C-alpha cells in the first residue's frame, strides 16, 4: 500500500476531487477512523476538528459514514456530521431498516446460544444490535478469543465478520459494506467513491473495482486497499487535503467565470460603440 499523504500521491486525490464534473462520494468507517477505537460498545464522539472538517466537506460532496454500529448508535455519536448514515455493516441503509420477525427471532436464538456458550468466559460481552449482534472480548486473552470464535462459528446461517477485539454476527443474506457503497453510488448518482476504513469488515469495500472505489486503509496490517494512512491521527490530514483541493477547484472555477465574463464584455463593447442613433 502507498502512503496517500505523501506529496507524490496527492495528485490521486486531486483527480478524485475533480471527478470530470461528477462529484465523488466521500465515505468513512466510524470507529478507528473518524473517532478513536475504545473498548466501550457505545464508543466515543469524534473531535470538534474532525466534525468541522466533515461538515465543510459535506457542503461540497455527497458524504456518508458506513459503520458496523447499529444505525441508532451511529446517529447518536455522528449526529449531523454526515448527511448519509449506514449502520450494521450495510444492513441499515440510511435509517433503521425493518427486518422480518423470523430473522429477528433467529438472531435472538443465536444470541441465547452464544451467551450460554460464553458463561464463565471473562471479558466477553454481547452487544445487541436489533437485527445483528457483536461479541466483544480482550484480544490478549486467548481463551476468551477461542471461546468466542467457537461459539459464533457454530451458528447455522450466520455470516461472521471478525474485527478488532470484536466478532460481528449477521444473517448470511444481509448486505455487506461493499453492497452499501455500491447502493450509495447509484442512489447519489456518483461515479466513484473514496472509502476510508481500518477493519476487516471494510475489506468488502476495498474489494470493489478501483474504477469505483479509491480505498484507503488506516493503520498497519495487510489490506486490499491500494492506499493507506499510518494511523487514525492522519485522518484529519486527509480531510484537510480534500477540503483544500475542493477550495482550489472552486477558486479556479470562479477565476474562469470572471475571465469569460471579461471576454464577453470586451466583445460587446465595440458593438455598443458602433451603434448610432
């Protein structure tokens, strides 16, 4: 992966922002990207600086947050920073999506099985997310990790998405984050997206064709994304670079309009001077 913020790679962002007249979609994971990754399932809010930069970018581009959080929890922490919110790894598209009762009952049965299997396992806790759930555990506790993975892998018809100190459990028919980004592109009439993520679940987006998505992986480790940021502390730098490029493009467009107006004015002046009574 290439470091996106190196000067030699910034033209990649410039071409994305230009978009050939078609504004790109800017999309981000939340935890570990826009806000610090914390053990509390409720997470934490993004910084005032990050929120301000997102708001400025959302005034210029279609902007979305695509998160593993439930839509309700994502809305609480993200607020109005992004016009478009997608929760539950793509399953809750722009709102809390109604789910058939049969699927909800199946997920509740899964939760009961997992809770029973994890009785006595220290540090493991289940997070209910309406139509899906996650199990949090300590990465340093190998016994807990084995117990959690063994419990969720025994669930019939479940799709397991591992993450950082977490395992996400979804019905296998549910969409992925990649599906959600494709849907956003169609919905918003965008031809290409920037997507910034840090976790295993974001690889579904990075696997999309590069003509559709410019993928940026945050942090160390392997990824399908062609570009990376060294860590979450560089995300604001990326947002600032995008905003600077957008403003430069706006300035160039204003200068071009003024130059065109002056040319028209000069062309009209001789005709006006030659007009008689």
